[in-house]
C-alpha cells in the first residue's frame, strides 16, 4: 500500500496535480492569512490595551501625586498660620497646668474600665497576641485628666468623641479646647483628614480632633513611642527647618485599632522658636477614592477587571484591591483556593482592607521599584494573567509604585471573538475548496478504484492479482506492476511463514515456554527473583566411561534418548528443565507456574528418574548410575549473554542442590533439611553426613532405598 501510494503520486496526470496543488495552495494560503490576521489583531489589541492602561496609570499617578502635593502644601501653610501657632502655644500651656491639677474622683477606675471594655477588645481582634492593659494605660496626671474628661467620661460613642466641644471640668485647657476645636474639626471634615494633631516640642500630643487613645500621650516615652507617628515627629523636630514637611508610610496604628495609618507633619515656629508640630493622619478613603475613581472603574476605562493600585517598597498594597471592595467573600475564597495561608486570610478579614496585607510581588512591581516603567504581561497577586502598566511615583518621602492592569481574558475578549470568526470562515473556505477539488478529481478516480480495492484485499491477506485495466496510460502500467508485486508477495509470505514456524519451534525448544513468549514480545532484559521453588540437580555416573567405547553419534543418541525420557517425565510432574551440561541435568519446579507441593513434585520426579535409569540399564545392558540432589528456596533467573543468549538460574539454592548431587552416592537422592522438614511425613529419610566435609553447616537427608523403590512404584501422574 505504501509503494502503491507513492507510485500513484508520481504518476498523477497534469490535471490531477493541478487539483492537488489547488487544495494545498488554497488551504495553506487561507490558513496563513488567517494566522497572520489573528496575530496582527492580537498585537494591535495588546498595544491598544497597554496604551489605555498606561494612560489610566499616568492619569492616576498625576492625581495621587497632585493630591499629596496639595496635602503637603496645606500642612505647610497651616503650620505657618498664626491661629495654629497661637493654638499650640495655648494648648501646651494649658496642658502643663493640668500636671498639678487634682484628678477627678473615680477617673482612674473609669479610664481602666474604658480601656478594658472599649479599647482592648477591639484591638484584640487584630492584635497578634493578647494586649497588655498596663502597657496602654496613660501615665502622667495631665494625660489621665484629659483622657478621662474627653474619652472615658465623654458621653459620645467611640468614633464620635470629636462631637464634644469642651469638657465641664472648668480648666483652662477646656476653655482653649472650646475655642479652637470647632475650627479644627471643620478643617478635618472639609479636607478629608482622618485626624489632626498638635504636638509640643517635647513630643507630647496636646490636642487631637478625634480623641483616640493617643490623645494627650507622649511620643517620646508613652505607649506609642515606637509608632510611625512618633518616628515622624522626631524627624520633624530634628530637622530644625522652617517650611519642612515630611510624610511617613503606612503602618498598623494601635490607637486606630491596628488599621493602616500614614501621617504628614510640619514644624510650627513662632519666629525662630520651635513651639510644636502639626500632624495629620492621612485619609485612606481619599487615597482609595482617587485610585478607584470613587469605585467607578468602568468610567475610567478599566472594564470589568481593570484596576489601579499603589504598592510600597515592601511589595504590600497601599491602596485597596478592586476585587476585595467589590466582593470580599469571593476574593478571600479565591486566595484560599490558591493555597494562601489561613492566618493571612484572617488578617484581611479582620482589617477589612488589603492595605499592608496583600503582597503584590510581580515582575512589574520589581521593575517599578527599581525605577523602571513600562508594560508587561504578568501573573498578578490573584494568580490571574493580566496586562500590567507600571511606573514609580514621585512623592517625597514615599517609595511607592503605581500599577494599572486588566485581566488578560477581558483584554483579549475581542481577539477571541475575532479568532472564533476566523475559524468559522477558514473552515467554510476549506470545505468549499475541498468539495470543488473532489468534484473535479472524481473524473480521474475511477481507474484507480480497482487498484484500491485490490490493494485492500492484499492488505487483508487475500493475495490475488487484480484484473488488468483497459488503459494505456499510467494507470494500466501501474496495474501490471501491482500484479507483479502481488505474485512476489505470495512467494515471500509463504517463505516467511515457514521460517517463523521454524524459529518459534526452536525458541520453545531452547527456553521455557513462559520465557519464550516474553522473548517473542521483544523483551531483552529478562531477570527476576523467584521465591519458593524446588531445584533438582542430577549427574549421570559412568556415562563418560561408556562413551569412550562408542562413536560420537552413538553416544549422542543414547544421551538424547535418556534426556528425552527425563524431559517427558519433567513435563508430567510440572518441572521445567533449565539446561543439560554434558551428563548433568538441572530442573526447577515452581519457576513459571507456582505450586504449593513443589518439593513433593521434585522428589517424585527424582524417584521416577531412578526408575527410568534402571529400566534403561536393563533394556540396553548398561551400568549407568545417577546422583540426585534436591533443595528448596529462592533463586535468581534470567537471560544471560548478548550475541548467544541462554536461560539460566543461580543463587544459593542452586549451589546447594548441585553440592547435594556431587556428594550423593550413585542411585541415591539427597535432600536438604528444608525439603526433609516438609516431606518427612510422606517419605522415610535417614540422616547422612555426606556433605560434612564440603559444607559442615549443611544438614543432609537421604531418601531410604526402600522408600524410593516403593514410591517409584506408587507415583502416578500429577
């Protein structure tokens, strides 16, 4: 069939070749054009999406940078405002007066109750350990006085403590507070700050708007001295520079119950004297509003899966993830399915934000942190392929980067639709061209059909010649050649069948049936460990002396007759002859087919061998003897050799059986202690020291002559 096909192709007429060329050229051209169009569309669409993401990224970067510049300018401007200067001086002086004022009755217990029932339970939800109450309780008389009046005794609930304008303690501090608090509360509300702080040069917070537990504490030695706000204030005080503003990156802030907090601060000078520090807690919501477009991602051109996010130097988010804002449960479930640790998911659920909790360690972030900008296809923090546009931000004090990215599935949705359309069009074109080519080629197929039918008969084994075609073209010549090939195949097939039968017969005569079948299947490395078999080794005695008086043909005929009798007997008892070495005979029971009574079968076979040899001697007048050893155990078996292979067995069991045959008296059967133990109830044995000199540790038993004779008469075919 293969030669017929190649011949047909070479003998095609011009018209047939043109039809085939039409199919190949049209199909290749269509597929190539479709692939080129798809690739071009994919590249153009990718560039368009990247350009769109870069545009959104640049717009958001400008907005966020402008926002921070506005905050910096606003903070600097307020720090130079005369009312702020007067306020911090008055708050500081009033605060110092409270250091000697008597504490309100019951204030200590009230503060402790507030911390125990209001503050610590909320902090405990996000704290890695159990918060220690003494570590957070305020120290200092002024601090306890203010926290009692403006926090513990404040009738407004947590989160609305700023509604109290002034406490009714009659102190100078409350008078100052009542004068300035409405103004500062209005500044925080209008500009969207989370909180506002006035801090004296010694690091004492003398005023806050929202009255959280950092109110009136010391940033030098108080409970929050290690916070990012304390670090920022120390930097500002140490700068000793008017007009200086400084930002500090987000970190968990305990007074705000562990939520991420960022601060901006500027020194307050009265002339050349530092009188305090003005600080604002940055509004996380305002940053998220800028980055999410007030959660109107589609209006920003980001579709169903696009987002812009801020990432810090530590690769943690500084703005909220769109997917968390839209569906927190689905977002956390997706992280869990990706193998994210339970404690990380628990922190996201407790904080209610991805800021400082969600890492974004993508190649795009790495390049942006290194100062690069560009576009790249990456796997984002959700494990989803995205198109990402990245760049560093220019914000003084922050090493942040900005990313604008969109899921690859959404970005490539148009190209996938285009691909579907191309596949349909290409399929239709190929079908149309194929139908046309088949219709044209039908006129030229009829002369070939007879050849095809005959070739099918030949492939199915019917080696009959095809009828001659009444054609003077290439098809008639092909039919004549095919008839000649069929005739040659008939002759070759008969010869191959004959050789195969001869080879198979030879193979099964040389190797055990199971091994021969494995060799037929093509196995070359055959080696295995066989457990629980019986090995019989027999040596003829007197044969060498006999053959010295005979010719080679006569001695071979005698040996073949005797070995053939042993082979027939082995087959009856289920033993497999492994090999004969001159006048030695090696057989195994349980090699290919396991037997529970392999020891008994081997011993019965040995007894029958004695009987066969006796009859052989009587019939031919010979005086041949035989030494037989039987041992049971584990052996190794396999094919040995490369150019000339033989099947052989080896191991301690074989060596022991051979040793038993060597030390056995002529006409006797020696067995090992293993065989004796298993068969001592069936046969009579006697202990012998025949192998003591060769192997002292070996215990040998001899089958008694009367038992052998009786058993030889009683043994039947298994």
